[in-house]
C-alpha cells in the first residue's frame, strides 16, 4: 500500500483491492441532478469506493449515472452495498434487481447485516451470497459489526469473510476484535461519522490538526489509513467542499508519537453492547441474542437486569416505558424471557417467605 498516493488501496484475502477511502451515498433531500453532480465531483476528487446503504433504488440509479457521466471505467470503481437479512424477497432476485437499477453487471462487495444477531439467518444469507459469488455477480462478501463468535461460525462453513465493517473512531477502537480480524486476514473497514462529537472536539485531536494544518476529520481519516483500515464516510452530498476536504489525507503522514496520542483516546465505548448478553446467568439466551440491545424490563417495580456474558457485570439500563430502538420481533422474544425470569424470582421468594394468602385489596374478615 502506498500511504501517500491518492489511489491507495488495500489487498483483500480474495486478491481484490479495496480503495482506502469511500463515500456512503445517501439521498439527503437533494435533487437527482444535485446528487449525480456531487458523485461526479467525488470521482474527480479521487474517491473510488462507493457504498449504497440498504440498497435504495434512487441512490443506485444516481451512482450508475454519475459513473457513466464521469468517464471513469467500471473496473476502476469499487461498488459495495449492504444486504439486510430482514429484507423480503429471494437473494437471487434481489441482487439482480439492484444491478438492474445500478446498470452494472456485478458488485465488488456485498455486506451481510444481521441486526438481530440470529445465527441461522446470518448463515443463510451468507450462503446465498456465496452462490452469487460463484456466478461472478458478487466479487467479495463481507459482514457488518460481526463479533468473534459470528466470524467463527461463518468460517466453519464458508471461510472467513473478506471485510468486517465496524464503527470505529479514536474513542471506540475495538482493539480485541480488530486484532482478531487482522490475524485472520479479514479487512476492517471503519464506518466513520466524521462529525461525531464524542471525538471531534477532543483537544488532542485539535492540537494534532493544528500541527499539520488539517481539520480533525482529516486527522481521523489519516489515523484510520495508517492503521490499515479503509474508511467509509457519510456526508451531505450537497457539501462538495467537505467531500474534497476529506479526500486530502494522502499528502501527509502522522508521526508515531501523534498516532500513539490518538490511540490513547480509547474509551472502549460503542453504540451497542459488544458482548453476548444473557438474562441472568441461569437463563439460556433466546434465539434472538440480546446483543446490541440496552434495556431493562420493569414489572411490579422489580427490574430484571441484563448481565454481560463475558464480564458478569450487571447493567442497569432503561425502564420498559423508555423509547427503545429495537425490532418488534426481538422485543417480543425478550418479553417472554423477562417474564419467565420474574416468575422464577417470585417462586423463589415465596418458597422462602411463604405465599401471601391475603390480597392487599381484600377487607379483613372476608
């Protein structure tokens, strides 16, 4: 890899090269002409990696139009998308539909995203993509936010995925998982919300940025580059100045001391739990594992608390009436597990103290 080259790439285990810097294409209430024009500007700025999240038709059509208008050859662009296992429809028909909207013959990379951590559904989706890979329609298969357990399950059946996309920044470096991926030749792609206030206002980042006459976002992207992570950034397509700015990360290099200062910002924070979660140590986890879900059920003023399977540390989290961003199907399964736990606790308490034979609402003498 050439760190100072605008066309820097990383070689995947499959032998294909993935560009070091990519742009997530999202239609942020812009017109078709604006979107196509912004993608053309990104191509001129040197971007060669483009991602369409959730495989939206409009974005796929706009990306295809922009590539054709720019004159850049298809083989010089790396196009990836995400296959959400919750999507309806067969994988074969679905991928053919996406390619039709894009106006291309193949995807360079498709990532499997299993939001509820159901192993069976994850493996079924992955297997379907391996069939399309054998047909040449999909060149590489990757995953999103997969932990060691999931990677091992995939490896046992299909071999390791080419890419594992993770949410990474100086405060959320996920070092154990990244180290595991590196040992097994799984390329780590950093999904980079470049305006995240958890790290973009850290004084050390600004001090280093002033030293190199760069902005904090450029320092962060350069840090990812030197850790051999490709970066996927999500920007407003109307902000062409920011698109050009984020591409200017190949004309400087962080010293070891500066890189170590950024490494020291690790807080081990994530937007979701990274451990396999269990409802107490005595209850088996439901089929939809409790990973990535922070909540506590409260019934009759008694809370059932989630425990970390690896650390056995109780997590006191949101009450049941708090707004929860979790799939309804998962919450239904969770509710059954929590109710079983509450009933078990009640039986244990009654066996020790004896059942309360008189209801508190029943008058004496009746």
